[in-house]
């Protein structure tokens, strides 16, 4: 079909994320994605600064991932997971147990990050119920977070000005505490730890779990914090008989410079949510991992099973490509790659400090952020970025990038120059 017809059908029939129907702003038509480049139907090439929302860490059409997918498709694309199992899923679960912080031993494979947060919350609420404590059913989280778009994740997203504030009053009523002071290297503020301690203690009888994004609050504001607050959370949750969930859907698989952000703090949560880069961005798959304490607690309850079972759970294609992606990470070059991204982003974004609209420049691992003092018009900002040869998706007062790990210094130059141009024209 010709591009103009495709785009007009797209605008009329296809609902895009966070977009009205029918669409007001036309999408860009992508015909191919190779390495770090998106090729548009009109022939333009864009260097991808977004890794398709944190996921395509090895770039597109990676030969190892393509081969793993093709080989698996030749054997088995899908079988139901109830009563059946298969090698790709078993190997994936075992590798995830080996790679994630010690103590997480059980893996629930599901389809999307939001569902893994649902599963994590269900595990925690059911664990408390099984112990005869059904009143422990709320979640405590810090403000400024983002955990997905289904109802439980929405209930722990930033309650004010956040994307889901429309639903306050309809969503489960959770407990919100202030977000930690901003800055990965900003020294720990003991008075903030006191605030956490008071809130957790006060709400402990009704709390099933605390849920946070460790080290980086992503779509809620792209803020970084000191890992010490995660250690404080671990101590406080243990002291007050509350479970701890880390949502590493965005931060997992190397993005912050550690394989998992929890490693910066040396902390094991009771439940860990993974997604996005799990399959190297090839297919939709996520996971919720938990400790034997959580699983055994559930097994002792009146309903001894976790009543959750998505149709495409453990999908063999997604499992096989996830195994291949983890194999690439095991080769270890991602560490140098992410360190190189960090340097490229720091150097490339440094001039932004002199721009009047930029109030903060922050970089951690493979994440670069320009904080503006006012919101951008997303359509205009995207046009400026594409005009500079980069694919970016600035939103609210944030111009940010998390490029694929395989981006070269030249690619990073394109991305950072485009970010500066967006900030200059904002
Ligand atoms: N949690 C975090 C930290 C995320 O960044 C996201 C997605 O951006 C989600 C959960 C939801 O994941 P998904 O979009 O796969 O449902």
C-alpha cells in the first residue's frame, strides 16, 4: 500500500499511545529498522535516541537475535503454559534467577510490564492474606513514579499532574510519600529517611508492600536518586513487616551502568519486575520474580495458587529471543558500551547548561536528560529532532534519550545535537 494511504488509514483507525482518536498529529511511517537507524517510508533515516522506549538495547535486526527468533519459529511459536513447559522458558527463568540479586528464585513470565506490576502486587497482597493479614492490602510508593497503564500500576503512578491523575478516586487508594531528593550523587539526606520511616511505620498495618523504581524514576519525571534510599527502604520494610517491590522494567539489563539498578544499593527486593529490554526489544515479554518466602507464604494460604495465567505466558519466541539477548549481555561488552554512552551524553549535553530554558542536565549510564523550565510542544519538538536526524520523544518539560548500547560516538553526536536543538527552540 502506498505511504499516503497507510498514513490516512492509520490516522482514522489505529489508536496510538496517549493519543486522541482520530489522531491529531500524524505518525511517522517506519519501513525498516536496522542497527540504531529507523528508515522512514519517505527515505529519511533517523538515529534512534529512544531504544523503542528503553527496550532495543542491542539495536534493531541484531543478527544473533534475528537468528534465535528464526530458529525458534522453526520449532514452535507458541504453546499454552498451563500444564506444558518448554526449554526456552525454563532456560530463561534459570538465567534470570542467576543474574538478578541473590534470593529471587521464582519467575512468573507475562506479557507486558504493566501486567508484571499487577502480578507483583497480587503476589504481595495474596502473601499477606495467606498469613491471615487481609488488611495489609495497600501499596506505598513515592510521588513522581510511573509503573504502567493498567489499574494497579496506575494507582501507584504520580498522583498529581501525572498521566493517570484523572482516575484518582476510582483507583485503589494507595499511600504516597515524597520522592527522594534528586541526584544519584547527591549525599543522602537523613531527614528524608526519617520521613520514609515515619510513613512506613504509620501505615504498616495496612501495607502489603512498598513499590518503587530503583535509582531512576522514569516516565514520571526522569529523576535519579541516591541508592542509599533503597537500602533504607529495605531496612524499614523488614522492620515493619512490609514487602518490597522493585520495578526495574525500565532500569533493568544495564541501562543505569549496573545490570540491575538494585545492585547500586546491594539490595534484594521481595519481588522484582522486569520487562522492556528483556527480549532486546523484539517481543512483548515481562517477568515478576519473587523470593521463596513470598511463594511459600502464598502456597500456605486458603487459595494456595497464584491465580494468574495470561494466554501468551512464557511464549517460546519471546523466551528464545530473551535468552539470546541475555547471551549478548553475558559477553560483557555492554559495560563499556554504557560507560561510553554516559561519557558521550555528558560531553554532548554539556553546552545545554548555558541554554536559558534548561534548568538541569542529568546523565546516568545510558540515560541523558535535559530538564526545561517549561513544557515543550511534543509535535514541534519531535519535528526539530527529526530535522536534526534523530528520533526523540520529548514530553512535558523533559528532553531525554536512552540510546541503544551499540550507538557509536557519531550516533551520540546526532542525538545530543538534536536534544540541544530542541532545548534551544523550546
Ligand atoms: N514500569 C516502568 C518503570 C515503566 O517504565 C513502564 C513502561 O514505561 C512500565 C512499568 C509499564 O510497562 P509496559 O509499557 O510494558 O506495560
